[in-house]
C-alpha cells in the first residue's frame, strides 16, 4: 500500500541467528570464519589441557606403581633401575633464541648398567619422552647416563644420546621451530638430591640439536625440576 501511495518502505532489518560461541553470529555468512576460528581455538585449548593431563596421569601412575612394588619383586620383573618424571620450561633462552612456548612433561626410564659398559665407568642406558603441552616440538630420546655421587646425598648426572622429534624440519612459523633434521643429538645434565631412601629430586637441563649437520641448527633447551624413584 505504501508503494501505491508514493511512500517508502522501511528496509528490513538483517536477520540474526542465535549467538554462537562467545557471541559470534552463526547465521551470518560473514562471521562464519570467525566462529570457526573461535571453535578451533577452544578445541586447541582443550587438546592442550588433555595432553598435559595425560602426561601427568601417566607419570603419576608410573611412580605409584613403582612406590608400591618391593625391590625384590621389581628386580625379578626386569632391569629397570630408576623412573623419573618432571615438568620443564620449554625452549629457554640459554645459548639459543626463545621461539617456542609452553611447559613440557618429561618421562624417563634408566636401566641397570650392563657389564660390558663397565670399562667406560658403567653408565646406565636410558629411554625418555619430552612432551610439549602446547603442540610444539616434542621428542623421544635414548642414550647413556653417567652418575657421579657428590657426598652422601647429592649427585650429578650426565646424559648423552640421540633423539627424534615430531615437529617440522624447516621453520613454518616464528613460534614453531624447524630443527633442521629429523634425528638429533640429545644431551642432559642434572644436579640431584636424595631426600629419602630410593627417592630423589633434581634440577634438570636437556638440549636437542643437529650439531650443524642440517641446513640450519636452532636447537631447543629445556630446564626444570624432576622427581625420581630408584631401586
């Protein structure tokens, strides 16, 4: 009727759908990408929290099982000498640029030194995992650990070996380091204190790099605190 009478019609107000995640409008096409990004951010946060929880649960269960087992029964089960768990600051700026963030969960198993390693001061073989809780570089590693007693309660550890990481070989973004090669060298040092029979804690530092054997060699250094139970 307004058109016939020469009037103007009031433009229809845009239709808006129900608010989506954090107030984004899922009915409008122009905001769909924002909704997807917010959903993705929330999903990534949940995944990171689950990774951290899984690491802590696995480490806690391992130490609980170890603490409940007697030395004689555990010795009969295998050659494991010590289990360690730690939380480390990831990619600390010691000798390298700080490019990656987050905390790392470190899990390590040390085995009884076999007789054939006695000529090189009886190091203990070790296997370990360092898992980044923000999805940055994580790695599995193995090698040998030499332990030096310092007085009655303190000790020092030196670990040498190799590692394989799950990140890119070449840098993709500024905050995700490409380590140059898939296989890396792994070195660690630890200053520890035995506070109870069979239990210890220590300041632990580890480093992975390719020793300039790749196209580039940024390396990553972690630093943190570990707890261990030995037999």
